[in-house]
């Protein structure tokens, strides 16, 4: 009898320990690790692109799709991933997304043909789309609203931004030391470790009853984005008026229009259009899309400039961007310190203007530029501004939505940033190619093309800063009450 009672007591203690929430810092660390991986893979391939082109006989447009296949799948399915986390459990979607991402990385690392690499990158993007929204909602669910949550979001933003920034250095080390394949294969052991930690320490949470997911909506928005980006990429070789360009452009717009129609009529929409009537959600997402369209392309063109014009090796190109990597982390950590004093909107505007100054400086590049003035200082300004702007935008968007929509809004803000980035990259690549005459042009012509990209991005960012000043709510309290 006593033995049975003791066994029962021991079992109860074990059960209680399992129900005890893990330390907040551990939850934040796991969430940030997941975010680091998915953002790292947006940029880590950049320094490997010349090696991929040689090994797999990829065209110049094919190189663009090594980046965009990931980014478009990531952006297109992130709304679905965010809603799935709300309905079926954030931990479950974290595990599913990370598992898919890790397996696709393994497949891409062993690709023997260009199409195999592009397929693996698209599947990676799908896994990232399921994983990424859960990282932010797991974090916000574990940290109470207020200064602590602002710091946690800043850490999440800094780690994500650092992942994008560190991609160049990590990729350079792997390409120079091993081969381009390791920029993908490195995800496998890291992903396995994070998966094990998530299984052991994360607790499950959801914000709604289970219901049917809006798969038609997900397919329409992803197909629309991919088709639109393809149409933009065709302008490089065929021009804007060619049938080969106009058909996919119009087709992409049609698919996105059908997506909005489906969302308005379905009982369980992927993106309830009523969310966009919230000023904080609508304005923060438009601001993120506009800024993302410029900032995403920075790593791509800075890496090409360093290697194709200045003659840097992959490792040297990655190392050249280390100060920028540190600057984006610094900006993300400074933002929550400034937000209580001057307001989230003002911090977002300030960061965007700092970034615009960096892009403007970068547009003065020359074919024989010195590292300090041609890469380091403008890169630091660009990424310091990016870090300052991202945290207040994410904070404003989430603070204005209901708790049950947290995963969806998290997916939406990530979608806006990545969608803006993928479409922006397609446009900027076309601008660069039109000015330089293509990737086979000489260093001087390539520099002219890259410089025009940075000049265009600076103008876009200034326009974005004006938009933020006019439309963003002044602070989180106003965001909660702002509708329409």
C-alpha cells in the first residue's frame, strides 16, 4: 500500500515537472534559433552563387531564382504557417516546419542539377514559412506584454537580422573551406539540435479551435507572387512590353486578385481582410513591404560587387560584411531603448532614414572603391537603420491585433518583409542588368548597374519614411485602439 502510494506520488511529481513551464530565456533562445536559421538561408547562398553557377551550369536568371525560389515560397506560405500555428499548436508547427526545412537542406546539398537545387530551395522556403511565424508567437506567449516583451522582440529581431547579415560570412567560410554544398548541409546538424531542444523544452499552445485551413488561398497567393516575380525577371531579357513579360505579370496580378476574392468569401480565410482595417496592422505591413523591397537586395548586390568588381574571394566578401552584421544587431537592440522615449513610429522613421543615407552613399561606388568607404561605412549605415526600423514595426503590428490572431499577424509581417524583398530583388536585378548590360559586362558597367540599384533603393526608402510618418500609429496604446 505504501509502495503504491509512493509510486503514485513520484508519478505526480514527474507529471508536475512536465507541466512546469520552461525558463523564459530557454523559450526565447529556441525561438530565436529557429528564426536565425530561416533568415540565414535567405542570404547564406549569396556568396556561393558564382560557385553554384559554375558547378550546375546555371544562367544569370537562374542565380536570381536560387534566392527567389526560397523567398517566394517563404513569403507565400507564411500566412498559412501562421494560421496553422494558431489552430493546431505553435510547438507542433515549429517542429513540422523545422523538420521540413532540415530535410530540404539535405536534398539541396546533394543536388546534381540546377532544377534539383531550385526545388530544394522552394521546399526549404515552405518549411521556413511554417516555422517562422511560430518563433514569434512562441516568444510573445512566453513573455508578458510590456518592456520585457519589447526586449524579447528586439532580441528576436536582432537574431533574425543577424542571421541575414551573418549569411555572407558563414557562406564565405563554407565555400572557401569546403564547397558551396555546405551552405545548405550545415543546416542539417544545427536543425537536428534545435529540433531536439524544442521537443524537450517547448510547451504547446494554440489560440483557436481546430478547423479547415485555407489551402486554396495559400496556393493562390503563392502562385500569384511567384508568377509576378517571374514576369518581372523576364523584363531583363525581353523588356516590359513583350508578351513573355506581360502574360506572367497580368497572370500574377489576376491570381492575387482571386486570392482577395477567395478571402472575402470563405468561412475560414487564410487572411481575414478585416485585419487590414486595423491601422496598426495595415500600416506596419505596408511599411515592412516597402522597406523590405530595398533592404533585402543589399546583401545580394553588395556580395556581387565585392566578388565581381573588386575581386574578393567568397570568404573575403563575407568578412567584408561583418561590420554590417554587427550594425543590424546593434540597431535591433537599440530600438527598444528609444521606443519608450520617442515612440515606435519615430524610431521606425529614424531607422529608415538612416538606411536611406547608407543606400545613397553606396550609390557612389566605383570600380576601384576602397573597402572602408565603398563597403564598410555605407553598409553599417544601411543595416543600422534596418535594425532600428524592424523592431518597432513588428511591435506595432502585433500590439494592434487580438491574441487569437497573433500567429497570423506574425506570419503577415514576415510575409510583407519577404514578399517585398523577393519582388524588390526581381525589380532591382532588372534595373542592374538594364544599366550594365548583364552579368558578363566589365567591372565598370557592373558598377554602374549596382550603383543605380542603390540609388533607386534610397529613393524608395525616403518615400517609405514619409509613408510611416503619415500612417503609422504614434505608439502601442494608439495601435490597440486604431481601426480603419
